[in-house]
């Protein structure tokens, strides 16, 4: 199932997934200069939703490789742990570092099941709050296996009702507050600052000496954004709390995936359900060029998540795979604004003209027939990596 949000709104898509008791992933993308709620985006935005039997189990945005969101939620539980130092095997488990870290904290009894449930619920509600007002953009839903290991799940209809009420409450504040990412700070004037309740002022100063986004306060206190904004609104109006325009900021720690890959020169993803072929391709390329990083994927249903996290220079994709064939993967990649410029080389044992034509129609950049030599593979890969 795929289409545009002009044709069907996100609430309806989520309800269809719930009614059909589907298991899989929903990918939503909005282009620059389109509105997310009342906020105008100046970059591509995309979000992931994961479902099991029609229930929502996890949601994330394009910063799913950044561990700051989880770090913010952990602060409420007085857990200060360097997430970037957690075991690499765990981080690589789902190619979703945040989810893998959360599971690791739970398995080590650093978090209780109730705390993990509450954190995931906050994350899911936060993402829904951002996207339910979208009226433009693309979506793709792919049936697939459940996100592993399972942490928790949520019925969709009650979530939609609850978050819908939050959105209505938020709209009442638009005169003063336009974005959850707007930073606020205690006024420098002591007389104005004295109007703020002492307990909140103490909390605030323990977080920062300057300004902090409303979204971050919401995570620290584990209260929804409209509740935080409504509580601060009188103090913003009186000048006791200053509010500033939202601005783009890069997390201090950068992407968690970047810490794993260390910015290699050529990043290649090989998608083939035959693990032996994938490893052979990896050996062909890395033995020739130590600056070539190859990530081998076997599950086409998880491919979009990983591709968006990695942002490779080149994709090698087998045509014949279970669940989703290479043509469909190619169409999904070309449908995604953030990926559509990446070259795709289709790998197949078929050499008929019709097969090549179908690959081109699906959006493939080039075609390599199995079996191929190391020289043929390297020549083709290097030619496209140089262009990227």
C-alpha cells in the first residue's frame, strides 16, 4: 500500500492497518516547504511506524540514528548512562540504535518494563503529534516481520483520540507558540524571573543556564507538549519566560550510526536474500578497496529503515527475493525523496531484454548479470561511487 497524503490522510491509513491487523512498517515522507501541522518545514522530513497485528509498537523520525531523544527520556528516571558506549552488537541488531539501546537497558535491568513502556508510549505520542496534521507527502506501507525483540504495543484508535485532543489544545496557543522546537529561557530581569514558581525555576536551572526547547522539557518531565506549553503560557505572556524562534540544531553526539561507520569513503548496501552471495560481494569490494564499507542485508522488508539510516553511495539489489522483489524495492527507493538520487544496480541471473527493461522501468540505474567476475563488479561499483 502506497500513495500520497492528498489521497488519504494519516488517521485513515493507521485505522486501516489496525482493522486489517497488519504487521509491518509505515514510512511517511514530507518534502521541504510543506507544513507539518502549522510549522513550515525547510528540509525533507520522514517518519517510521512499526506494527504488530494492527498495534503500534514503535515510531521514530529521521533522527532515529541519534540517541538524544532516548537520553532525554532517561533523564526523567535519573538514568545517566553513555548510550554511545553500549555494545555494538546490540546497536547493529535492528539498524535502529535507539530501539536497540532501549532493549539493552531493559535486559540489563537498568530500566523496568513499566519505565520502558512509558518511554516508548511518549515517543509514539510525540511522533503522532508531529505528523497527524500532515496534508501533503508520500507514504509506503510494507507487510513484514515484527520488530524484534518486542517491547510493548499500543491500540491505535485510543492513541489517535488522545493525540488528536493534544493537537486541538496546542492550536489554542498558536498566538505565542508555533513549534515544539522553540527554545524557552528564564528572563534575565530578576523581577520578571521571580514570578516563576520556585520549584520549576530550580528544575529549569538544573537543566541549562540558557534556553531549552519545549520538546526537551516535555521529555524531561514526561508530560505531553500541550500540557507543558499551557503551563508556561502565562509566564511567556508576562515576560517571565522568553521564547525564541525554532532553529535547526545538530545533536552534540551526531548520528549513532556515524560513530559505527566512521565516515568511510564509499558506503555500499547489498540487498540479497542469499547470505553467501552478499558476503562474497563484500569480500570482492573490501579486499580491493579498504575504504569501501559494505553492509549486507537479507530482509527486503527492513531495507527502507536501514537505507534511510545509512544513506549509502550505492545500492546493489537482487531481483528475486521473498516478500518484496527487487523491482518493488527499487520503486520504493525512487519514491523516497531522501533516497531517489542513489544509484541502484540490479543483480540477477536473468539476461533477457525484457528483464533489463523491467529493471529500468522500476528505476534501476544499471544491471549486472550473475555470475559476474570480481573485475566486473569493482568496475561498475567504482564508476557509480565516483559519480555520487
